């Protein structure tokens, strides 16, 4: 069983990860897939601000840091993936490509304003993704 | 993305749609860049068409968008002001030839000598200069001028929150132009500043005297254009490589830029290069292959030919609003954080690059001085030499070369004159002056009756040392 978690460095995403890891620890052979997305605009900006490609990779995986610790404690198999592009679109594509059995997301992301103005990534995922979704409140 | 077939037809639907979006998005910028240079819009529109179509065919980075750009426009300003538009075309042709030759010589490998701090300085200065180029249209303007510019600026930031598939500047321009026409407000329009093209670009030799004097006028500009164009193009290619997780041939891109600019000059276009903003729009819209770039050029020209009259009615303040947005996105706002976090010398290089560019109004000079400065700082940094003393073994830390030989001598003089061993485990001789210094030191010691042994020289270092020894021994 593959349980995906979408992470963006927010407190809510970390809670979602915690929940997914707890869930996975109770299911034999379950694996947690940590997902994060860098947008193209972000990449353009970061390109000149980081000394090397390697540093960027490490920096982008920072959002997984606490989840990785929890997974180690709970002895849960983990995979970390950094996707590039539009967040909701890329997560949906990935979910389909690897056949996620479940996606766990936080109820909102980094920015409270985003929720009002943009319609959050979470909402889009709940509406359009092909696999079951758990929203952690 | 390796075969011809894949690069052109691997993503037909995505490429055509993205190409159309980019074609639309290119128009406002091309118009504005023409005004920065002070030439008819057609020079920039033809340039965008030719650059896009030819880099699609000859470029090294599939999916990258090249057209008339602000960076090249800013270099051309003084050439056009002092000598006229024919010299601009000639300089564009020469730029293409230089870029093509540089591409053959492997110029892409030189990119690694341009540090991030210099590139940051470059894009920031570019952003500031584009912004400043818009001020003449605003300062001393009327209330409607300000209103239209500011409302457009607001629109281009607000629209993307609701509509993502059509470029926001385009929606803003259509909306604001319609309002302007309806309300009958009197504003300067694009049509007031020049005629729109109504035909395909045609082959023309620039009308200039073919003399050495002409060459000396355009050569400095052509060099500056080559540097600026390649810098922005290769930077954009790097960013696209990362976004799409694919590799690209940067030297081929340089040659492609060269071919495109040469032809561009003959067909009445101003010099161009890759556009980072438009290339990102292309990738975001799903464009990946060469077809997307090709379609963007074709579609741009198609639109201009059928909609030229409508385009001529766009009010200038609206375009100014769009360009202010472009200047904001060109500026890297993360730079302020960079200044806090980066080593002091890197921050200094970044600031110096910006200041030199703003002072000289020349992007190329700023970059060249920025690279030299950072090289100097690097040398200064690495020339710090320390000596660790352990009994009679003196261990050298840090490379010994022309910049650190003085430090070496000064340090060694401090120590008492017993017999000793110099350990080069953590150091090496890098040039003649290092070999010379070491040899001189050893000879001096011997002359005073002190026994010196040099150990752990690496292969290269001992070869240098031996060579020096032999030569002096003759």
C-alpha cells in the first residue's frame, strides 16, 4: 500500500505526515511517499541564489525533515520525491503514475491568504484527484 | 528529448498550445523593447519572429524562447541614438557572427567562470534599468497616464490569481485598450510612435558605408551584445534544463543564437536573445519541444499582420504598466536575503556589478568587471597561507603561487634557523614564482648552513621545482 503525503513546510502538512506515518505503521507492507512541489517561479528565483545544484536538492528536501525522523522512529518505509511545476497538477499526475492508494493532506498550506484568493491546493486535490484523500484537520 | 523527431514532434499538442500563448505574450514586450531603443515597433516584432523561428531550428535548448529582449535593447539605445537604425542592423549581424564563432570555440565552458553573484547583479541591474526606462513616460504625465499605468500594473498581478491559461499582460492590455477607446481618453498610443508592419520581413542589406570606421563604431556594440545575449541565453537554458530535468547543448545554443541574430539583422530586426520570463511561460503552458518556440514566432507575426491596426491603438501607459511588471519579475527579490547570507565578498561583487552597470549603462562592462572582481577576491581568499609547526617539521597549508609567495617568505623568516623539514602534504607549487620562491629559500638556508628538506611535493610541484632547479643550475 502506498500512502502519499503532500508537504510544503507548513505545520498542517507535518501533521498530515504524522498521521500518514501512524497509519502506515499499522499496515503491513505499507509505504509512505512524501511529496513536495517546487513551482517554476520558485525555481527561477532559487537558481541564482544557491551555490550549487546539490545544495538545492538538499534544501528542497528540508520540508521532509521531521517526517523522516518520525518514520524512522515508527520503522516505516519512506520515499521522498520532489516534483516540479504546478503543485496540485503535479501531485495528481504523480498519484496516477505510481498508483497511490491514499493521499493525506493538511487542511491548509503555508499561507492563510492563499486559501481565500487562490483556492487552496488542498481543495483542488480533494476535488480532482483519482485516489482516496484524507484531509487532516 | 534526443532525436530530431522527439525534439520537434514529441509533444505536438502541448507545444502548439504553449506556442500560441507565448506568441501572445511576446507582443507587448516586443513593442516596449522597441520603445526602449527608440525605433519603430516593427524592428522588435520582426526580431521576435526571426529569433523564435530560427532558434527553434538551430538552438540547443528545445522549448527555450528567444526574441527581442530588454537586455539587448538597453545595449542598443546609445548606438541608435548616435548613429541611427541602420547601424543597429549592422551591429546585429556582426553580433550573430561573433556569437556563432564563440559557440564554435566552446564559449559555454566559460560560463562557469561567471559566478552567481555576478549573474544576480546582472539580472538586478537589468530589472532596474527596464524600470528606469519606463520613467520618462510617467514623470510629468497627466492623471489619465498614471491611472492607466497603475491600473494595468494592478491587473497584471491580480488576473493570474483567477485566470492562468491566458497571459495576464494580454488580458490587461485588451481590457485597458478597450476602455481607453470607449472612454475616448486622449493618451499617447503605439501608433503615435511608429507604424506597424504589414508585410513579412524582407532581406535587406543595412544601408551603411562599408568602411573600417563603420566597423569600429559597431564592433564594441557587437561585443557587448554578444556577451549580454549569450549570458542571458545560457542562463535561461540552465534554468530550463533544471525545470524540465533534461540536458541541453549550450554551445549549440550559442551557435543557434548567432545564426538567428545574423539572419535577423539582414531581415530588419534588432538583436535578440533568450527571454527567461517567456521561456518559463512556455514551460508552464506545457511547451517542451522545438515546435513550441517555432509556433510562438509564427503566431506572433500572424497576429501582428492581421491585428496591426488594433495593436497600434494600445495606449502607451498600458504598455508602461506591463513593463513595470516585467522589471519587477526580472529583479531577483531574493537578493536582499542573499546580501545577508552570502560571504561579504560575494555580496560586494553583486553590488559592484549592479552599480557599474547602472553607472555605465552597459550590462557587458558590469559583467566583465564583476567576473574580474570575483576572480581577484578568489585569489586573495585562496592566497592565505598558514604554517603549522610540529617539532622540526613545518607543514604548509594553502597553495603556493604568485599571490602567496610573499606570505610564505614572511612566515618562514619568523622561525629559528635550525635544520628542518618543509612538508607540502597540504600544499602545492602552482607556478614558476612558487618554485622560484621555494628554491630561493632553500638556497638561502643552505648558504647559512641550515639543512632543509622538502618533502611530499606532489608530481606537478616537483616537476616545476626540478625544472627551476635545472634552469638555475645551468
